[in-house]
C-alpha cells in the first residue's frame, strides 16, 4: 500500500488495519480522509496479500465523531449533494467489499462515524464507545447512508427515535439493539476480538465469503432479487475448486485446504 496523510495502514498476516489518524479533531471525517479511505479500500480489493480489513480510529476517545462540521457548514444545495454522494460511494465500497471488513469502534461513533461503522460487515466496540446520529442538532440529516443502514440494523422505530432525537446510545445498548456484534472491556481486547473473528472468517473459502457478503447485501437492494442472487451464487460455488475441496474434506474426515480457486 502507498503512504497516506490521514490514515495509518498496517498489514499483518494478510489483515489490513486502517486507522483514521486525526485524533486532535476526534477523527472527524473531512474530504481528504474520505478520499484516502477510498484509496485504502481499493487496495484491500486489489492487493492479493490482503484478505480482510479492520477500520478503527486513532486514540482512546473516538472512532470518528462525524463528518467534519467546519467543512459541511459551508455546503450549498449543489455541492451538498455531491459531498454526500462521494461519501456514500466510499461507504458502499466498504459494504460491498468482497473481503470482510470489521469496524473496531474505540470511542465516539457519531454522525458519519456511526455511518462508517455501519458500512462495515461486523462491529466490535469497546464498552466506552458511544453511537449516535446527532445531525438534527445541526439542522441536517445523516448523509452517508445512515437513514438506510440504521433501519436495517436496529429496525425502523429505534432508528427513527435515534435520528429524530439525536440521542446517543452506549455500547451495551447498541449491542442489545444489534448495532454492534461484540462489546469488549478494553481497546486491546477490541483489537484482539476483531482479529480473532477475521482469522476465523478468512480460514474459510474466499469466494464463498465474498458471495455471502454479496447475497446478504442483495437482501437490502430493492433492484435485486436476493433469492435469485443466492441461487446464482450457489451455482457459482459449485464450479469452484474450494467447493470440491470443502465437501471432499468433510467426507474424508479431514480439515479442508482452501486456495481461493
Ligand atoms: N467535526 C469537526 N470537528 C470536530 C468534530 C466534528 N464532527 N467533532 C469534534 N471535533 C473537534 C472539536 O471541534 C474540537 O476541536 P478543537 O480542539 O480545535 O476545538 C476537538 O474535535 C475535540 O472536540 P471537543 O472539544 O468537542 O471534545 P468533547 O470531549 O468536549 O466532546 C463530542 C466530544 C461530544 C464528540 C463533541 O466533539 C461533539 O459533539 N462533536 C460533534 C458530533 C457531531 O455532531 N457529529 C455529527 C457531524 S455531522 C455528520 O456526521 C453528517 C454526516 C453526513 C455528511 C453527509 C455530507 C453532506
């Protein structure tokens, strides 16, 4: 991967850890960070040395405290739309990544930060993390997919209450509501748990993983017939070497050796 000005990217044993590195502003997402997140995700897509990614924030306090309010304050109708769309494009890239992406939520995940966490496939949060879509306090609304993904994750009634009141929820309530998958005692444990999950996931057949992600996303895409997407993907799995290997390994009572073919 190339160097970044606003992200730290480290690759360890095929997992890329992408850290938003703007601690003094609580990792608020300015357009330069959004641009670099796109670049980092493109590398996750393209680099055969990377099997999965973790997205997190620098420091103890924030995952990301939202879009950069000083940037959005000066938007008008024309560039407001393109600003939202360019962020949405990057977050869709995360959601549609053929390789699994975990959000390791190390603190405030507000506004665009909560939206970023929701675009990831799985969320692991430290217990001091706080989630919210407080845009109504600023006279605006979520613009990076929050109105859609929050409903998908916690249901319409709770999503509406959060977005209409601007109230935040702590990690334990977020867990109870299904917004996060796991809550940990410390940041260290959060990173370990994220890593453990990805190590388990990436021990499976890579093509099957990407097809699961694609089919699950199809369930929320009005333009797709999810059942047809699933049947087509199942058929595609049937022609892979990994399907032959996985089924043969079961029948021969041995662990499978997946190659991604
Ligand atoms: N944008 C810019 N700067 C921020 C942001 C932000 N979202 N959040 C924090 N900062 C800055 C503060 O201004 C401060 O900077 P400085 O030290 O230079 O004054 C620094 O980070 C530290 O913040 P605080 O002093 O406020 O720290 P506190 O511990 O007192 O408070 C909070 C922490 C509660 C998280 C508080 O910072 C806060 O309320 N932040 C804003 C949260 C928010 O409203 N987020 C939503 C933003 S809007 C959004 O995300 C829309 C997304 C969709 C956009 C679509 C495109 C059109």
